[in-house]
C-alpha cells in the first residue's frame, strides 16, 4: 500500500493554481464543500514513485487574514489540518503581488514549496530569475512550472516527496522584521509559549504577528487563555509606542516591511530585458478596456456567446429530444398497466427528459464562460463595467458577484462578502436575482426555440440577459438614491495577463458544472416530477369518468362511424377526459386559484402552476410543463412539448416573451433565498427581496405581453 502525502495547493486568484491542479490530477478529482461552509472543495490524487499524493486545491486568496470565506477556509485548513506539504502557486510574471502570500505562509512554518507558475511566459518576456539566490533570500524552495506545457510538474512531485521524507530540509526562515517589531514579537512569543495548550495548537510566532496586525479571530482565540492579560498589556504598549514614535501602527509597519523584503529580493534576483516592449496583454487592453470600444465589445461578446450557445446546441438537443420521444413511445408499448405507464411516461420521462434535453446548451454556455474567465477577459469585463456601475452608486467589484450570478445565485450571494461597505453589499444582494442563472436557461431555450426562428431565438436570449442587467442597474440606482446614500468604496482589481486556457481544463470545468446539473435532474427534478404527476392525477372525479365512459360506450355501439373513425373519436374523448380530470386535480384547483393573477400576463392556469413550482428550482418549470402537457395523449407526438405548446391557440410570441421575462425576474429558487437571508442577516431584507422581485417580474411581464401584442401579432 502506497504511503499518502497530504498536499495543500495555495495561491492568489489568477495565479494559475486551479489550472495547475487540473493539469496534475486531470479527471481524477472530486468536488464537494468544506465542512460547515458552501465554499467548494476540489481534491484529487496522483501517484508518484511509491507515494500517493492527495492534493487539495484551496480557495484562491491574497493573504491569510480572516476576512473573506475563502481566506478563512484556506487559513484554517493549513493551521488545523496540518498538511504534510504546502505548495504555494505563484504567478512568476507578477512576483511582487504573489510573494506577499508566500511571506505569510512562512509565518505559519508550513512545509513550503513555491511553484513559479507560468514560467514559460516569463521566459518569453526574456526575464531571468536567479533561483538559488531567491531561495536564500526568501527562505523556501522555488520550482519553475507551467500549467500549459507541464513544465516542472515531475520536479514538483520530486521535491514534495523529498520534503516529506526529509531528504531535503525546509529552508531557514529568512523573514525578519525591524528590530523594534522583532522585540515586541519576541515578547509576545515568550508569553504565549508559557501556555502549553495554546502553543501546541498554534505556532507562537504566527500568533504574535497576527495579534500585532489586529486579527480579530486570533484575538478571540487568545482571549480564551489565561495569558491574555499579559498579552494585552504588551499589545497596548506596542500600539501606543508605535503611534508616538513612528506615527503609524504595527499592522501598517509589518505590511510595509513585507513588501520591502519582496521588492529587495526581486531587485537582487530578477533581471528584466534592457528594452521592454509593449506586451501582448497591453496591446489587447488598449482595445478591450478602451473607454470608447470597451463597452460595445463587451456587449458584442455577450451577444456572440448566446448566439453560439443556441446555434451549436440545436442539433444535439434534437437528438436527445428524439431519444426521449422514442423512450416514451417504447415505454408506452411495453407497460400495460395504465397508472404505472402514466407515471413512467408522463411523469418521469416527460419531466426529467424535458430537462436533460437542454444539457448541450448548458455545457456550451459553461464552456464559453470558462473560456472568457480563463483568458483573463472576465476581470476586464468588471473593469469596463466599473464606469457604468459608478453611475448607479456601485463599482466594478459588485459586478463580480453579478457575473457569478449567471452561473448560480447561491455562490453569487456569497461572493458579496468581499464588499466591505454594508450598503454596497445589501444593494448587490438585491440585484443579483436579476442576473439570469443557468437554471433558467432551459426555460428560455424551450420557449425561444418554440416560438422564434433560430436567429431570432439567439437575439431573444441575448435580450433577456441584457434586460436582467438593465433592471439590476436601475434597481441599484433606486436603492442607492432612496435607501443607501453615500459613497462606495474605491475599486481596485488586478488585471491578469491574457492567456490561452488549456482545452483539457476548459472541458473539465464544463463537465464539473454539467455534472451538478445532471445530479439535480436525477434527484430534485425527478422527485418534483413524481410529486407533480401525483398532484396532477388526484383526486379523480367519478362523475367525469362516468360521463366519458357513457359517451365512449355510445360511440362504440354507434353505426355512424367506421372502425377507424371510432378509434380516432375515442382517442379524442380520452384526451378531453384527461383535460377535465386535470382541472379537477390538486394542480388544477391551485391553477384556477392563481389564474386571475397571471391572466393579465397572457398566462393560463397551467403556466401559472409551472411558475409556482419554479420557486423550488427553475429547472422544474420545464419538467412541470412536460408533465402537464403530456397527460392523456398516448401517441408519439405526446412527448414533444414544443408541439403541444404551439397547438395552444392562446400562446404566441407575446406570451412567450412575457414568460421569459417573468422567469428572468422573479426569485431564483428556494435554496438561493435561504442563502440570501443568511447573507443579508435580517428578515426585512428577505421580505423585501421576495416582494420586490415578484412585483418587478409581474409588472415587466405585463408590459412585455401588452406591448408584444401590438408589435408581434
């Protein structure tokens, strides 16, 4: 049995950490959540020599403070799980920014290796690093790597094993501060070391440094121990003396000295080319983030992405639709018992199959988003949109959760934690629901593909997404004007160099997202489809059954029809009976109850029911429609939901657009609403979020329907 080495992968956002992780472990990975939080956890296994390396890809972070959920997860994992080796992935083209985290990892005395990632790009820039001297100055091992070419990965594994087996030693910690700060650090270390329990859990020097930088979590931890009285006395003395003597504070001084060490090390070990040419990223940025061309190009890229998604996805979607049509027909012929046949064909196959039809479109969308993010364009999108955001009282940093909302509202809500200003955070939380999450996508594909041509459907899809952004910006302006007055915090964001992401990595990320969609189809949507089938079939009216049995009996004994005509009439009567029974069912009764509310939007009670079930999860809107519109019809066309929608004389392009608008704007799902409440922290904001999104959805759908009747009919 191979001996296991626990390896933690740590690095800044945009350092190529996750790309390196994907290159190392490939498809041999699994996704979950860290205990107690919804931050995603990626782990994989690779075998090297006689060792099994279990690699954990920790969330990207700029430091080991306790501010954001990602920072907390990363720091706690390193401190509490005590991995055998910590690999710090560093963007070698941006050393000054990335090495700041390295100095903090040195503080915790981790078994540290530094992977100088993107080293191939550094070499193209004709920049050279004296690795031996860098190791001496910083105090850790440096291994040049590239997630694109695979450079240095075997060497990285070799160093990991050798560090674990102590064939090579941890480099001596060369990180020291000025004499003044070191005196106070030493005082705190001596006091903390007197408490065996505290010093056995945490490295005393790290605790001392964190106390000096006013880390709230560390303060809370140390307060629980008897040494706190002495510790607090030293901290008070350090703060008072620093302010008096240096007109500063220990936190600022420590930051400045870390940066001074990094700048000195870079100056001594990095040699740049004598004549620096304008690099490719700068030349591309001169166009993509230009104040004139930046915004139109951003809108064009979004439009092209949705056109591509719809056009490329149409053919495989038709294949899957044909497969489920064949499956439904086959099941109808094989299963003879009517109730079982109905629940299998009309409930499960129509419900779940109606959602899986849109898997190709979902995969193409995720691939496109991963590509834009992997190239570095998404960071530019936030930069470009910053000027627009400022006009509504926010800034580009709020656009990051909004972009995340295109994937799923749950992580988007959580991403607002990076906003320090509470008014910015609440405002951003309230506009995220208008960002069209991927769960709404199948509804758009179904409706747009049914009532519009392929080119029109792509435009309608683009228009829906843009409408969500416009409504979000208007909402932000209203909130910032009427509720949250005051300036937003300044916006500072790193723009990574443009890179061509690995196709393997893009496909892997696409599959990870698609597999989550499939799991939802196999669990939540399957269960919902069965529940909706039950609610659609019960209770049954004996009067309706008796009435139609009598009519069918009369047809069978009538001499006015030949045998072929009798079969057709009986089939029509069975469909009419099913429709009457559906209206009598629990679903029908609820639908009739809410019909007056949705009727002004052009919706009937069936669409109303679909929207109600969509509160649980938006994918269920499609599966509900599949279940409702497939009841009673046993021929091959019964599984073609688009045909059934087109057959309804009350449905048209105006109704289709109104439905898409309503789905876009009302609350995302129950899970997202729970997370919203947790992040907002007050029932008043949760109540406002629900009522506001519902009201806006109804008003905009009403306007869309009535304006659409004028121009589209």
